[in-house]
C-alpha cells in the first residue's frame, strides 16, 4: 500500500482528502504545519506528497524545496492563489503539478494518476538521439545540459523537458496537448490549462537569448524547434 503525505492546515479539506484517498487504496498521513510535515516525511516511507502552499511555520514553497533536496518523491501542490508566478515558482522548485483551490476530488485523483503514470513510464533514448545541435544551441539529453554559444544555460527541469521534447520532434510541430502529455503525463480527458505550455515557452525564449528564434509558434497548432 502506497503512503501519501497530505500537508494541509484546513481540517475540513484534510478530512475530505484522507477519506477519499483512503477509499482509493492509499495509506494517508496528515500534517497540519511545516514542522509536522518534515517530521512525518522522516518517519514514514512516503510515496507521494500533497502539499498546501499556505501553511503556518514553514510555507509550502520552502517545504517543497526541503523535500526535493532529500528525495524525488512526486509532489502535487495545492494553492488558493491564481497568480501565474506562484504556479511557476512551485514547478521550478521541483513540484510535479499543482491544483488551484477550490478543486474537485475527482480532478485531484486524476492528477495523482497522471503523475504516477508519467513517473512509471521508462524513458529510454534512441541511440542516435543523445543530443541536439543547431546553430549555436546545444542540448545534451544525457547530462541535462543546455548551452548557447558554448555558455551553459540554467533551465528548470520542466523547461528542459519541454526543450527536449521539441528537439526530439526533429522539426515537427507539437501541439500544446502533446507537450502536456509528454512532460506531465496528462491525457485529453483531463481539463488542463494549456497556458502552462505558453508560459514555459516564453521563459525558454528569454533564457535562450540569440537562439530563441528557433522556438517557433505554429498558429492553431503549437510549437516546433527549428533545426539547421
């Protein structure tokens, strides 16, 4: 039986999550603040974390950073905030996904399944596709390194995955839904905000500088990465 750590200070939400996750076959450990969450994380073999952003003592962003420094356990963040910067910050700190309150239990369950499905899928690379080079842009898939004009470019894990997916497409356009499926494990039956893709592409363009023109918007389709 897999263990889910639910870090939520709202007792009514914690109770609902505990009941429904228990029905789905999970063992649920509850923590109402950051200190209790860290203690529970050390005391139990945690397989998944549901983490509220607004917490007493230690906020969810700091907890996400601390969890990720110790483990690659999947993290799904809960937030009452709708600002884009808060969503992006959680993803940059290593969260796998986020759900904005108020949310349905059904949506939460679907997100958990998508994350677990993506984590379970092996991702072997073809022998001939260990890197991508075009102009002054280099993407090393094995080392997770990106360079422009020989200089290293600091990308978040999700930004790198977006760039890698486009590089492996060999110049073909990928839709926003295809990118969400490849990077986050979403499927078309889920209601997903595709603006997440646009936000990551915009950030990638800013970081790639002189090579940003290789990220091409294909109208009514999605994006492609221009090879030489």
